[in-house]
C-alpha cells in the first residue's frame, strides 16, 4: 500500500496535466474562431458604410447639380436682361417714366420696347438738314413757342409768345430786349434786329375768331412788314394746324377743322398773291378724318409734344422752296 499511494498520486497528477493542456489547446481554436467573425463583423459595417457612402454619393451629386442649376438659374435671372425681372417690369412699360427707368436697367427690354420710340426721333433728327435752319427765324404763337420749350432746333431764332395773335403782334411787348433791365418789345420790333435768310410764320388759332376777310387782311400786313424788314429773306407761310376731334366737341372750342380748312385756303391764295411760299404743314398732323391725331394732343387738343415737332421739322426740311397746294 505504501508504494501504491505515490503511484496513484503520480497518475492523478498526469491526468490533471493532460486535462489542463487539452483545455489550453481547445481555447486556441475557440479564440481564433471568435476573432474571425469579430473582424468580419467589424469590416462589414465599414464595407456597408462605404457602400452607403458610394450609394449616397450619386444622390448628393444630383443634389449638388440641382443646386448649382438653381444658382445658375437665379444668377442668370438676375443678370440676364431676359430674366424674371423683365417680366415684373412689363406691366410698367405703358408708363413713360417707368419705361425710361426700365430702358436704363434692361437692355433687351430697351431694344424691344423703348428703342422703337427712341429710334424714331433719332432717325428723324439724322434725316433733317439742321444747317438749313441756321439762318431761320420762326414767328408765331404758343405752337411756335414749343420750338424753344422743347429745344427742337436751337440753332434757329424764335420770336413767339403764348396768346399772341395777328392784331396784338404789333402792339404787345413780350420779347425781352436783352438789355438786362427787363424791358420788352413787340415781336415785330424785335424781328427788325435779326438778319434771317428765311422766315417761317405760323399764326392761326388765336386769330381765327376774326372774319376771314379781317384774318387775311391782318396776315397780309404781317407779311408785308416782314418783307420790308428783310427784303432778301425767303418767307414761308405755314398752314393753320388742325385740332383733335375731341376738341371740336368741347363746349368752349373756338374753332373746328372745317373752319381751319377754309381759312387755310384763303392763306394759300394770299401767299400766291404776295409771292411767298405756302406750306401745308397741316397734312402731317391730320388723321384719316382730317383732325389732329388724338395721341398727338391728348391734353388740350391743340398743342403737342416734341416727337411731333420733329415730324414738323422733317416736313419743313423736305419742303424747302416748295409751294404747297
């Protein structure tokens, strides 16, 4: 029994050692088997994240391209004349002030809407021989006064006054003498101080209350006086201009177009008698009915704006030395 015990102890010790070694060897596969799923699991989220990021990169690029388009669109609408700003200004093109402001800010709109209005006067100015009027003297009433008011032909001399007529043109002192003291003289007295090569006369509406006989007699006196003052000057008697149809219907109207036409016939006969030119300027201003165009004088039916003065001067330029029927 004594020797048996040590042997049993040795066997038990060997068994214990064997069990311990087996446990450590089993542990190694377990840890290796566990480490693989962990590493794959950790790499899967990374791969999945990469897939997600690659998958989201396409939409994000689309969003980017959309936003860049939006930026391009907004920038083009802000900078391009054809952008949204032009549509917002369209309702204002009817207004003259706003169309002028629009013309400054928007070239396209300016070329499509305002250029036709601006180009017409420019073309007319280019076709007018302005040098022809360097030695011209214009004599008349408020319509002639508009030449100075609108600065239509600044190289020409103008003697006119609102309300002047064939009677008071000889007596009413309305022209500044230029002495610096405010003293004035009549249009007839003032005309003697000039040396014109040509004289354009336009009298009418303020004098048309005179009978035809008195009207022509007073007009002859005016022509005779100017001829005496300037015997070398060419004299043009211009026809009385028409009034609008609306003016004819006004209860306080002083005349109508039928009366104006009748007086113009007398003027033509008088001009032939005196050996001066008669210009039928009225034909420029008449619509199909023989009245002044409504758009020419929407305010009072008699006076008109600068664009019609340019038409008038273009007519004068194309009728140099021409007697009109």
